[in-house]
């Protein structure tokens, strides 16, 4: 058998069911790769070797039986340190589990460890924090994006089969794009956030990072569903996600949001936000691939990108500052520079600013719902160029450049990042966005695109660096 760490979740699950691979052997293989490679990647802040091997010996419990995963270190784990990437919680050991981890564990998943995150899911990459920032496995001098940095890097490098990230303005989809993997931000309310350190109650989403769309569907089957103890959770039926996956898109109408990256980025954020020519060509080629699969593409016109981003960023800053204000006043020395500087901007916002941003959020969500009415999905740009160097990320980069992910946190729409090409040996990606609670629809489009292309099959150099 090939190296078991190179199997997808679907492949590994099948091998375990057929008895050709044991959960213990699979877990040991991942732990060995972590020991060999993570000194360079820094994707884990805590490896749970003994606990993982013990869990791998448990009897079969569900569809994720024996599948080793990682958790971004904002997911609380009872009796296991959870730091949120901050000195403030460096010795914090929760007495509760995040609901998402409970569901994954009940489905049979094995926890390999906790993965590096930007401080409180916003403050990075910061080299002054206790944990060194994770590196991009395609080129370790480059940024894996954030804030789910360690989770995306670990999945891409074969240091876990899947991982959990969180997404307030793109923190699942950005790392998925830069690391060449799949990342899903589910609909707001589809996946419980209980037991996860918050950044913005209005915008936070929890979701999976995987190597393929099928793997994403497998994890979502365990994750999705109503949680009566999460005030934002929606009591909606959960479909069979894998059953919805097809290799053709005949009869589907897919919208294309072009003006965000073709016009708005430069007009509203300057020349530094212009898409690279290679990205523009890759995006257009990806659209043609969807047409070749039977989809009919139509252009979609929305309000300018900056309208979406202004509302997203104002809400995030106001809510994040409210969460951290007491600690900022009483123990500012416990926070890193990037996190403190970014969230402290919220101190200068007024109640009127916040109320206006919430009003605009509602208007733009209605606008997007009307624009997508009659369409099966929409495709939109993700990061419009290759990952920058990790030492070239300014403190206020979160606010200074165009973001193509933030609009869909504002609308709460399901949004899937899928690889579409490479530039200078670094991955490129676009997003597939759907109507509320239609994760099955966006994954159907992503799965068909995967089957028509080979981008998801390629592995970063570090993943092939072991004999």
C-alpha cells in the first residue's frame, strides 16, 4: 500500500472498512510525519501522541472511524490546553469540549493535536508570540494565510487527514487558497460555534479544511446540524452531502462575480490589490471548465466590493473590541502587537457606526439573495495571486487590501474554496458560493470541477520530502 498519509479521507475510510489499513497504523504514520516535518512547518502547537494512539484503538463508532484530524487552537478541548494563540491563555485548560469536536469524535475521528492560529483568529503572523507562525508547505518562506494557518498547512503537507478552521472574514478560505486545498465556510448557523473562542458573534463560522471536496462532504455530514445551546444555530434539515456529488453540471446556472476582482479591487484599494495576470487567466479558465461540464454561466452584478468589506470590517472590529476591552485595559502586556493593534481600532468606533454597519449588512444580504435567485451557485475570486512572503505582512494588512472572502461572511452564504492553478509554484483558488444552507450545491460544483482538473492532486514539495 502507498503511504497512508497520502490517502484522502474517503480512501482511508474505505481501506479501514475493508481491513487493509488499521486506524493505529494510519495514526502512527501521521504522527511520524509530524515529527519529521513540523519542525519546519510549525503547524501544530500541541501534539497528542499518546491520546491519539489510544483513541485509534477504539471500536468503530461512525463514518470517520480512525481518521486523524487536527483542531485550530481556538476549539476548546476538555483537559487539553487551548491557547487561542495568545499569552493570555497560554496555560488555559478548558473543562468543556467544543460541540464540533464532540460530533467529530462521536463519528470516530482521532485527534492528533491542536494547530497554530493567529492570536484570537486575527493577530498574525506575529513572531513575538509563544508559538512561531505556521509556514506555507509549498514554500516555507511564504505565508499560508490566516487565521487557520496551522490547520491548512497541516492538511496540505499530509500532517492530518482533515482539520477544523474558523472564518470571520476568510480565515478558512484564505488558507485553503494559499495552501492548495479545499476549505468550506458553511452557512451561518449550519455548524455549531459553541466552545470556540469568538472573534465576532455576527460573522464567525466554523468549517472543515480537507484535500478534496468529497472529504469536505464527509466531515460536514458529521458537523452539520442544530445545536440548541448555540444561540445562532439554525434548526434546518441536513441532506446527504456525498449523495449530492456528481461529475457533471448539466442544466445548472452559475453566476460569475467578475467586477470584484476585475474593477473594484484597483478602483477602491489601489494598484497593489490588482489580480495578477496569471490569476486572471486561471479564473477565466476555471469558468470555461465549468461550462465544459454543462453549466451555463451568467455575469452577476453586485454593489461595489468596498461596500461589503466596510460593513464586514466595522462589525468585526466593534464586536471583537467589546469581547476584549476588559483585558485590553487591565492586561495589555498579554497580547501580541498585531492582534492588539488591529482590534484596538474598535475603540474608535461609535454606536452609530456599528448600527449603520448592521443595517448595511442586512441590505447587502438581501441584494445578494436577489442576485442569486434562479441561480444554482455563484463563482467569485479568492486571493488573486500567490502567497506573499511571510515576513512581508504589515500590521494593518487585514484592512488595507481587497478581500474577496469577507462579503460572504456578511451575507452568511456557504462558500467553498477550490484550487484552480499555480503561479510561481504557489497555489491559486476561486470560491463557489451558494444560497443559504445549500452546502450540497456548492460542493456539487466543486466536486465536478475537481474531477475535470488535476490541481487538487498535486502535493507541495515538503509533502514529498520524506523517503
